[in-house]
């Protein structure tokens, strides 16, 4: 459905540019945008290669499986349908560690020594909601 919408907008823009005499400007803009897209892809290729390589090293060193074992009680409580030792536990634990620093204590470091307060239970509710959200969104 969205493809039809984008195609419709592109066709309408080209037809409008043809009627108003701005077709060369549309052509130049399309060529400039394609050059920027290629440059972005090349840049992202390098960044993605770096991070995928680092994650592969962490996986081979056992860091990710150790994190999965550390978070296993939490993951078993949150996702009881996932079998024990399943690869999904490693992916979910990696996602939690990468996106929610409260769980591994990095939020305390960013607050310059002030402990995280859990007086009304909102901290654990926040952790639960974020972990569920990030496990489904990747």
C-alpha cells in the first residue's frame, strides 16, 4: 500500500514539474539524491561492518552467552515460551543490554553516583515494558 502511495507522489511530482517547466530541476535533484544515497550506503557499510565484527568477536569470546546466562532468570520470567538455551535468549539479552543501561547499572554512572530510586516500583515496570518493546522491535 505504501509503495503505491510513494509511486503516486513521484508520478504527480514529475507531471507537475513537466507542466510548470521544472523538469530539469527534478532530474538534477534525482541525480544529486542518488549520489548522496550511494555515499550514505558506503558509509553505513563501514559502520555496520565494524559493529557486526565487534558483535561476532563478543559472541566468539562468550560475552553474549554470559550475558544471556546472567539475564536468564529475568528472561525465563518474561518469556516462558522460549525454551531454555534457545538462541533467542542471547538475542534478547544483547538487545536489552544495548538499549537499556538501567539493567546493567550504567545509568548510575551517568547520574554521577546518585542511585536509581525505586520507591514506587516504576523502575521495574519501566524495565519490563522496555524489554518487551525492544525484544519485539529489534
